[in-house]
C-alpha cells in the first residue's frame, strides 16, 4: 500500500460550494478505487494524503497533477505502508482556520511562507493531528 502526500495551489478561489462538490466527487471516486485519505485546505492552498493500492494512488495523483484547478502540484512525501492512517475516510476534509489550528496539539503552520524548508516534519505533524480528529462535511 502506498501513502502519498502532495501540496498544490488553487488556480482560482474555491468557495465552500466548490469544495463541497470537489469532496463529493472525490469521495465517490476514491471509494470506487479503494483509496482513502484526508484533504487540508487554507486560503487556496491544499495538502492531501492519498493512500491505497500503489497503482490506484499513482493514477489518481496523475489526474490531480494534470487538473487545471491545481498549480504547483508537488509530492512532499511517499511511503509504502502496511496500514492505512485513514482507513474509514474516502476523503476526510478539514478547513484549516486560525481558531482550529491553534487547538491542534503540536500545531505548525504548514501553509505559511517558508514551509518547504521543513516540509517532512510539518507533514508528519499535520497528518498525525488530522488523524486524531474526525472528518467534516
């Protein structure tokens, strides 16, 4: 099983409605492909964990990377794992707000400028923190 983490920037501002449609479509597709994961969004920046069979994860990532709604799509981490971190989430979602973020244990502002310099540690903390909460929408 492959776990892949990527970040991207939206090419236009996503409204709550846009995000709801994206999540509905993603959840249906991910369920069909045997994928799970979580999506974080803040101010037009996305970070997503995709996990599942390697060929399905890579194929889904290729679709996302070529999606015109995303720019600067970058793989931040990938690992082979025997267990899913988000086994029951076809696509968990959390909007990262200042009030929510401040409540997360070990919070680190992944989306701030300069985040790339410490990406691996930030990803691990973000995935751990989001995995401890339940998905929304």
